[in-house]
C-alpha cells in the first residue's frame, strides 16, 4: 500500500493504542480419565465400559450446563509378566479419556466431587477460558482504538492544532493467555482421584479472571500547527 507522503500542509502522527480488560471466564474445562485393570481381557473391558458410562451419565445429567462432551481416546493393552519367557500376559489395563466443558461453575463443583468419588476415575482441571467469539475481544479492540484516538488528539493539541483525517488503522494483535489457566488451591494442583475423594462436599471453585489485550496502530493527518 502506498501511503501519502507527509507535507507541511498535512503533517502526520502515528500512534499505538492498547485495550486491556479482565473478565470472568465463560467456560471451564475438565479432563477425565477412566481406568480399569484385571487379569481377564473381557472383564477389564466390561469394567471400563461400565465406568465410562457412569461418567458420561453424570456429566450429561447437568443438561444445558454442559457446553461440550467429547471422548478423546480409548486404549486397552496387555501387561506382560516380568519373569519367565514368552508372551505371558500378567494383566490388562484399559483407559478412556473424556473432556467436558461447562458454563455453570456451581454445577462444576458438584460434578467434580461426584466424579472423583467414582472408582478408578481421575479428574484434572478446571481450565478457565473465554469462547472464541466472546464479546470481550471486541471490547478490547474498541478500547484500543479509543486510546489511539485520544493519544493522537493529545499530540495534536500539544502542537496547538487538531486531527484532520484518519489515514490508516491496523490491527497489531489480540493478546490472550498462551494456554487456558487452571484453578489453583494453594500450591497444590487441582487433581482428584477416587482414592482421596471419599464423601467430600461439593468443591467451591473460584473462577480465574481472564486477561484480554488488543493493540492497534493508527495514522492521522493534522491541521498545520502554528509553530
């Protein structure tokens, strides 16, 4: 793109504007791992199927509070005996991995406790996120443009003049957290397993606010100042 060359009759000012805000998360994601282990392959698979169905039923029971429910992977593999020769199978291990996204964070605390109370089931999370089309991104861009105009206007006023026209507005980027942030309780990771959960009450989860930053570069012409 060819830009108009600045002249004494049309001086230019180029500024950067930034919009920054913190908002409540819109989604919470948890990862579930359902396991089974036994000496008989068919029985191990049956246990895994039963436990997986129980996990899915608990999540689906929350209805509209669940934004997404996906099975990420399934595996069942033999464990060979450490002693002896040949391919003698000692046991079979099976796993199913499930991802769930929720919008109701009160329901999330209840769900995590119930899931952690299931046998051979572990829960990792939550990871707090915004939706890709969250209004927070548009608001951050609006704030960035607003700051760019205010900054350019301040430069013009410092010269005793005013802005004349906008020549260019470019998006310098929308900064988001490099990865969804996980809740924390002290120094411990938020991970749960059936062995430790017992009959615990619903967890009181405090959503972590999400930082959104947008930047723009704007170029204006000014009315000639009287220097």
